[in-house]
């Protein structure tokens, strides 16, 4: 398994997310909505893939991770519903409350991503150790 390539891709996605957030601060609301729509397509596809993975996986560690991804996809569906609802709000107080909720969701998502990266690091190191152990035992058995 090429963990380095997967981690490079993760780092690239984080950099893209950071660039998008930095650019969005200065963009018009229309441009921001366009950016949100593009991100929705990506998240929807990832959630669909995760749901398929979860339904196809056996009772193993893979299915636990797939289920976690599917749960995150469901959370994104909830977020999308709130984004869609935002366009219909007319009250400034409701909009301010919605902004506070959105800020909290963003902070929680970043915390979750940080936690997921830590778990990915541990899983990668565990996989490398398991491969090294298997190689070591195979070498001993062959000697």
C-alpha cells in the first residue's frame, strides 16, 4: 500500500480547502454560492462512495472506517439542508444565529479532521509495523 501517496493527496486536499477558505472571505455572495455548489458535488460523491463502501464491506476494520465515512456523509447532508434553508431566511436575527451555528460546525469539522488525521497516522504506522512483522516472521520461517 502506498501510504505516502495517500498522505500527499490528503495534504493537497487540506491545502485546497485552506485556499478556498482564504479566497471565499473576499468573494461576492454569488461567487461563494458557486464555490459551495462545487464543494457539494465533491462531498456528495465522497458520501456516495462511502455508503457503497460501507454496504459492501464485511465485518472488519474496513467496514468500521467505511461506516464512519458514511456517518460523516450524513452530517454533510444535514449541513447541506441548512445551507439550502439559509437562502430562504428573511430575519437578520435568524441569519446571525445560523452564522454562529455554521461557525461552530466548521470548527467541529476541523477538529474532527484533525482527529481523523491522527488516527490515520496511527493506522498507517500500525500497517507498516504489521507488514514488517510479517516479513520478519517469513524470513525466520525460511531460515
